[in-house]
């Protein structure tokens, strides 16, 4: 589901557990069931192209390893009843670390992508030392809550963080020297010293896009542009059912795009459509700006401040969308972010209106809709990295067939 282009960094695993890398055809079966839901052996064989005998062997192995569970037999008019197989919720667990500009979040998800435990800490700005210390303490805290059986099924840690953090010191109003430590620091290697599972790293916006791909609705189009509105706005790109992150892992860096503001000046999208801008607007108007980083559903932003931000953000995002689809020809755009659901809905409505008003000859404008993950997208995207790497195949692999 998440392609090799993620360029995720993997720390070599020491030791082993029951949730190790599966053979290709086993991952093919797990991917199919994750995407399509429970199904019987005969249907699995038909959809994957595996022989009935091979499918039976694989299903028995996955069931014995605790990754699949049997459902209630379904009786037809003739023949033996079919037994649907589904993913075992406790078959494997995944850790996801989100390194944000205002907070650190560590989550533990089960095999179905449901968050079982979380630890969160706020900060003025992230540093490598504090991030590593938080991660090790939070991992220890979460693993301490698991039974020995479940702890043995923790299959890895994913880290979602902004790339080139040191370049954003000015925008974060932090002295450059305070952020420079990120330039030569490998936090994945530092965290990996203490644990016996693999660690993967991905750009935070791309990770959020990965969460949509893996855990979101599975009827999405094969190609789509993804926009995540966080402290800084960012983007992700899915091509042919696979997350594409490019040569440096930073594809779809929408925040860096130049857009025209209402007064005709050109500014980067990050300056007009990020929550950092909303935070600044709140502070200038004498309001409590820290509320932006509270639980989104508890926001209480004054209407006039919020309306101005929404207007400017929608105007800028619409321009970035139209410019992007001129190049990549994506027919769909998903919008998500760290915000209440009703606000996301309103932002999408305004973006749609702005896109409709942009005249672009010869280009079919995309359909704009809401993402389905919400504020947890970056942390869940981080957790999806070890899940995808060790248990899944790309969504387009169902057309390729089984390994020979």
C-alpha cells in the first residue's frame, strides 16, 4: 500500500517476534482482506489468483500465527458452508511517533488501525534530544501496559516528522541555532538503540497521506492529491494506488508553492493557509492562541478571526490545487488537518467554490472532498509505515497476481 518510493529509513531489527516480515503471497492475502473486508477462502483464491490449495495453506498459516480469525459459517443453498476470514485485531501492533512543531504524539495501533494507547507532550519547538527522550519514555510506558503476548507482536515504530526542520526556524520564530541540531541528527538510530523492532521514517505530510491510503475508505481513486493543514500546511501524492514521495522523500510539498493573496502579492502557501497563521491572528487580536493546539473539537475561535483565516486559506489552497493538477493530472483532492470536523467541511466547501472560479483552459478541474482520518493522520500515518512494510503489498498488486 505504501510504495518503496517512501524512502523510509529502516533500522536493522535485532531479535525477532511473531510479527516479522511475511512472504509476498501471505501479504497479498492480508492486503486483500484489509482492503475488501472479510471473505471466504474460495473468494480469496479467486481475487488473488492463487490456487485453492495454496490459498488454504496460506490462510491456515496466517490463522495459526494469529493474524487471521474465522467468522461464523455462512450456509448457501447447496454445498458446504463458507467460512469468512478477517484480520485479527490483536494480530500485530504498531507504534507511530508524530514530531510536530507544537507537540509530540506517540500512539499504539492494533492490526485494524485502531489507537489502543497514546502519550502526548506539548513544547514550544522540537529538539532532537527532547524527541528521543520522549519517544523512549513513551514507548516504555505503552509497552509496560501490554501483556507479554501482545508485546511480542509489536512489529515496529514509524516516525513522521517535517524534513529539513532546521530550515523552518524563522517561520517558527525560533533562533536558527536552536534548530540546527536537527541537521546532523538521526533520531531513528538513537531511538533504535533501545528497542528490538525496526524503525521507519517519513515526511509528516506524506505519512498523513499514507494513513488515508491504508486506514481510510478503500474506495478511493487510484490517483489523488492530499492536503494536510497542520502547524504548516503540507501535502501528499498518490499515483497508481501508491504513495509517491519522490527522490528526497518530500514530493507534494504544497506549503512551498507560491500563491497570490487577495491584495495581489505573491506569498508561499505556508504563510496563508497554515495553523501557525491562525495562531498568529489569534495572538494579534488579543485572544488565547494556544487553543489551536488543544483537542480540535474543543476549539473556541472567534468567528471574525476564523472567517478571515478560512477565506485566505481556501483562496491559497485552491490556487495550489489547480497548479498541481495541471502538472500531475489528478482528478481528486482530499483535504484533512488538525481541526474540528465541521471546520474541515467548511474549508472544503470554500475551496471548491474558489476552484470553480479559477479559469484554466484545457484542464479538467478535480473533485475536492474531505479526508477521513482527521487530527490523528500524522501519528496513524507513522504507525502505517511498519504495517505496510511488513504485512502489505501495494494496492495495484492485485492486478499483478501472486508471486510465482
